[in-house]
C-alpha cells in the first residue's frame, strides 16, 4: 500500500523513478535489505540517501519539494 502511495506522490510531483518489485525479485530484495538494514518497504534511494517507509517529509527534503 505505502509503495503505491509513494509512487503516486512522486508521479504527482513530476518525478520519475525506477520501480523494483522486491516481492518478485529476490536479488533486488537482498539489495534493498542491504541498503536499508531492514526488511520494510518501500525503500527509496535518492542520490544514495536511503529512506525506509512512507516518509514524505524526508522525500520532500531530499527532492527540495516545497
């Protein structure tokens, strides 16, 4: 649910993104877990900064969304 909400938010704000379904790709799931240090989703990588979960405040800060 939060994955879809985040994708909708980024689309609404005019940002493109790479969508990786960790439920269907074990290798990508392992990469996401390694980057985030946990199993939660979504894992968002913005210029090497990792956000776990639906944290719009952090997304806005990293993308300079007012």
